[in-house]
C-alpha cells in the first residue's frame, strides 16, 4: 500500500481502468470483501491505490436494472465512508 492516500483524480490519471466507470451509489453496496477473496484480474487496479483503512465492497445494482438490461455488479473501493473507485465485473 502507498505511504500516503491517493485521491481518485490521481488514481484516475494513473490507471485507465477507472476511466468511464459509472458512479456507484452507497445503496448498492453488499458485503465487504478482502482483496484475496476477489476473483477478477481488474481488482488489482483498486488494490494498487488502497490506503490504510480503505475497504473493498461488492456492489450490485437493483434487480429492475437487470431486467432493463442496464444492471451491473462489481467491486467498489471505499475510503472514509465514500466510494472513490469501482470496477464493474458483470453487466446485463
């Protein structure tokens, strides 16, 4: 982990993985996960910008978004109670 917290802008500028990701509302968060519990290659980009105290959480959009073919789920990086980045791993 880095010695100092990186801002979302710094992470966004250093990693294309963050570009174009939609905002993830806090209401979509599901159980918190540990980095080693994630099973997607893209989560490494989130882990690279993690600071002490940051958390990874699963997220999933509401069921109706899946029926409307705009559902998404993935992993969000939470810092001080705010989502600062997210990786979408599944879409409908």
